[in-house]
């Protein structure tokens, strides 16, 4: 059965599945954007670009920015 057949045979089930997909997609996108926004103070232009391009924040990039944030905080605390 394809999606059109499901929609015609069981519109309530189709709509429930469709709405669940929208909800899950919104959650995934919110998490993606929030992961980028954690580093807005470090490099806002790159963060904006990453969000706009739809890029996921890769682990190595995340680690890189975490290290930079740590160094910045260490410098700020020593001053």
C-alpha cells in the first residue's frame, strides 16, 4: 500500500502519521539549531551560515568550538 492508498482507505491513520512526522521533524530541526546556537558567542557568522545552509553541527566542529569556548572562559577568568 502506498501513501495515497492509505490516505484514501484510512484518512485518520494517514493524518496521525503525517502529524507525527511533522512533530518529529520540528523537534529534530529545533535540536539542530540549538546545537549551533550554543556557539553563537564564539563565531556568530559561522553559526548563522551553518543554520541557514541546513548543516548539522559535526562532532569535530562541536569539539573545536568547545575547546575555543573553554580557552576564552579560562582567559576571562584569569583577567
